[in-house]
């Protein structure tokens, strides 16, 4: 899948549309989800043009990957999620209903998240 530079997160990265930023460094941006599924719902994205988890894993530099992992943990800590817990999710591709084709982690917290992800109703 080729990267679409007009996806919504690319626009956020270029400052063309606003976001409720919670973290930023040279390689990473994180912001609150516009349609939160849990009381705390943060999106973490690399600044580079990567479509998916596997794209980032294959094409990302060591510095980008290290920064991303460090940032995701820091964001969870700084958001006060450590004691009660949190869930990290990366929807990838059609079957996972990835809507935005720029790699992102969801970090969910703020309530009991249940044991399993429920499959969609048929
Ligand atoms: P996906 O289904 O691709 O894993 O998740 C995309 C997420 O991006 C959704 O949770 C959706 O609410 C969020 N989202 C879509 N557009 C925007 C936006 O313009 N701003 C923010 N902050 N979140 C968005």
C-alpha cells in the first residue's frame, strides 16, 4: 500500500488541521482521539510517512522505532495510566478496520477494558 499524503493524520502533522496534542518530539506526535472510545484515548503516530505497523517495523529507522516505543510508554505514564492499566492497539488493514492509513497506536484507559476485543456484530 502506498502512503497517501492527504490522509487526516498527515494533515495534522503538517498543521493543516488542529489536534489536542499530548506529546511531541522529533519523531513522534500524540494527541487525544477526536471520538474517544474510553475515558482516556490517545493516538500515537510516527512523524514519518508509514502506512501501518508492519511498514513502520520494516522501513522505520532505528532512531524512529526507538523514539516511538519510548514515547508510547512515557505517554501512558504521564497520562496516569500505569496503576489502573491500559491497552495498546494498532488496527492494520481491512480486516482490522484501519480507517486512517498512517500508522498509529491507540492507547485506551480510564475504565475496565474487559478481557477481550469484541468482534463486530454480523
Ligand atoms: P483506526 O480505525 O484507523 O485505527 O482509527 C482512527 C482513529 O482516528 C479513530 O479512533 C478516529 O476517531 C480518529 N480520528 C479520525 N480523524 C481524526 C481527527 O481529525 N482528529 C483526531 N484527533 N482523531 C481522529
